């Protein structure tokens, strides 16, 4: 893979905790692909598991933030989280079945979808809670 970590400053949404979590999500997806390409299946398996576990916690945190701040797009945003978790489970299944090419493609697609979500839905959430955080 050309880039080992696809994070860039354009993905920052201006909310420190969210940005930290997003950085880690992108890093885990990238590291998963790297582990496959380096022929380290045990590492790839652990990274896929960590990505899913970490994302469950991160998405739960965002959903609590949306609930506590009365975020108007909460249901749609949470629905995207559910779809991402399913993509992560599909990535795990593809890898477990031995289809490394499908797992790699799934991880790269997931990473791109997460980045798009950060730039849209998460950016709107960060803007929504910014005035609340300043109080």
C-alpha cells in the first residue's frame, strides 16, 4: 500500500476527542491492510478485532453526545454507525474465510467511507456541539 496511514488534517472536525478517535480508526484500517500485505495474518486478525471493538466504543460515545446535545440528525447518524459496524464484521468474515483480496478491498472501502462520514456527518455533529462546549 502506498500510504501506511491515510489520515490528513482535512479529516479533523474540530472536536478533540472525536478527532483522536477518528485518527485511530483510520490507522487501524490502514494497519490491517499493511498486515495482510506483509503476510502477517495473526496481526491482521488482531487489528480487525481491535477496529471493531474500538469503533463500538467510539460510536457509542458519539451517540451519547448526540443524545445529550439533542442533535437533530441523530437517528440517521447512528444508522451510519450501524452500517460501518456491519462492514467491519464483513471484513472479519472475508479475512477469516481466507479471502485476503476481498478483506483488503473491504478495508480500503471502509476507510474511504469512514473518511466521508467524518467529513460530513461528524463535521456537522462537531459544529452542533461546539457552542455547547463553550458554555
